[in-house]
């Protein structure tokens, strides 16, 4: 079974790393189910199945050939293989209202979209562990002042606390990707920094600010605040100078 570029497949070959990733899920007292995204040939899957006393595993796989492979080699999963595009998955139909952990060696071509879907369903996902392109992982971990601080990091950190699990070099995959990789863990905050009813506004402010990265906030946030608010000296900053706490504070200010 060869990896397919169309699915962004790069199969992990290092058993030690697969074991570490599977055991990076630590909050299993908060959920009974885990969903693995993009299991491919099951390198990570078999280590997750070893944790059957901690949770029940389901897998989401878009590649029909890989679905057939999993059915043949992991018959215990046959009733818990969810074929099709993970980004279109209806968690309510899969898990009802029950919480679940999310894990995977994620296809790099949709990894940011996977995080956005997680954020949109954060109330059901207490914990996520995933392999990402290192550049994406670094962006999620970045704080203010960093050149790579941006939209995805601010959005994720509003609802989750991120940490690095391990870095993974190219030689641990077949075929080797062109980039380095990293595994990160996201733990849901006890309370999100922005209430759900303000989430849309928070996203608008963050995306507007970083959409004009080289401009001062008074120019990039004209659609979000009245002129008298924009006149404040604070709005002379550029987005990389604005902390997560500042973005939260801006979200709670009066709207235009």
C-alpha cells in the first residue's frame, strides 16, 4: 500500500514514537471514546488499541483502500471505522453528546482545518494529540512577539492550552515528507477565555488584525470598532505586539 499525495499521506514508521504518541492522551478519566484521524496502515492505531482498558477507539479514514486495509488487519475495529472526509464528520451521529479524545498523524494538507473543526466542537473534545508539520505546530505554540505568532495560535490558545510532545525528523516516515514534523498536545481550558456568544467576534478581530499584519490595528480593525475607540494609543500596535489577553479584552469592548 503506497501513500497517496492526494490524501497528504506520510506513514509513520517509528514504533517508539507511535507508542509515545498513543500514550500522550492523559485525560482518559474525562472521556470513554477516542477518534483517530487518518490511521492509514495503523501504525498508531495498534498502540491505541492496546489502551482498550482506557477508552474505545474509532477511526476516521477518507481513503477507501486504507479502509479496506484496516478492515482486514484490524477486524476488532470493523464496526468503528468511519469512512469519508473527517472535516464533514457529524460528531453527534458518531458519539452523541459524549466527550471524546482526538488524535492522529494528521494529513498535512488539512491539518489547520482539523484544528478549526476541533475548536468549533471544543465542548465535546477535552484533549487532542496530533502530528503536524513542525511549522504549523510552532505557530500553535507561539506567543506575542514571535514572527510566527498568528491566527491559528491565538484561536487555539483561547480554548486550549498547547504543549510540545516531541519533534519528529523526516526519516521516520514513508515516504519522507519535505518538512520536519512535531507532535503537540492540546488540553481544553477549564473555561474558554472568550464566551461562546463572543467567539464569532473574537475570530473576526483576530483574522482582521493578522490579515493586515504590517499595519497598525487602527487600520486593520476599522470594521470592528468605532473611531473613538480606535483613537486610543493601544491601536498603534501591530498584531504581533498584541497578546492573547489583549485580543480577549478587545473582543469584550463595545462593537461598532
